[in-house]
C-alpha cells in the first residue's frame, strides 16, 4: 500500500479533503495531510487565495519540503489546485517519490526549478475547461512526461471533487475517486512486480 502526502487547495484542509484522506486510509494506505494554513479554512476561494498570497510561495513550498522530511517513507504525492504545486515540487526533487497525482493544477517543470523525472508515474485530473489551469503550462509538463494520463471532466467547476466547494459535483467526484483508487491499486501491483523481479536477480 502507498504512503501518501496529500496537499490541500486554496480553501484549506477542508472536511471534504479530510474525509477523502480517511477513506484512503480505510483502504489500507497511509495518508498524511500537511496543512499550510495551520488549521484555517475558507468558504470563499478569493479569501483562501488572499491568505495563500499573504503566507507567500516560499512558505507554502517549505510546508511541502518539511512534510517530506518528517514522513521519510512517503513515496506518493497528491495535490489539489494550490497543493498541486507542492506535490509537483516533491515529485521532481525527492528521489523516493514514485508517483504524483495532480488535480486542478500543473506547472512547467522548469517553473519550479527542476526537471521532471521520467520514471515517476503521473496522473492529471482537470475540469474542462478550467480557468485556473494554463493550457500551455500543462502542455509543457506533458511534453516532459509523455506517459502521463490526463482525465478531463467536461463542464465541471475547478474543484468539483470537494463538497466544501461551490464547484462540487457528486457524480464527477465519485468518478475521480474511483480513478484515484484504481491508480493506487496499479501502483501497488507495479511495486510488487518490481520487488519480485529484484528477488530473481
């Protein structure tokens, strides 16, 4: 099973994301939920974004790096919108990270000071269209990660996965979670196959 670092969006670490983390834990995964807002959550996206700007990019990044240092066995990163930046930084910079899922965000690898590592499994989930995701920036990431799987959710809002967001769509959120669970299962199978192959050497 995976050990996951799950990074929240601009609303903060909402009850919706906590519930998702709890469901993944119930499936047998270990899930850590670093909180860049120190317990604060916001009902309006604009308020959350202002808070993120007040904290600053460097502080948000440091939360991600500190969480990686604290949880030294975590090898899968998941990021939602604002948290996608945190997840992608660790996927690029921390050698043990084997898989990354981005929901509602994607950046060119060079924009966060590094290169995409070709062996890291990548999934990207996006509303379609999504005003918060720049198509050129997404294309730049996919150019460096051609094996990535991209899922688009037609006519949904940016944060359709979270009941705490006005964008919430129950059917699309269920589909996202099914795909997330399937992805994690595939990662487990791949890890088991690699371990078996290593024993045979």
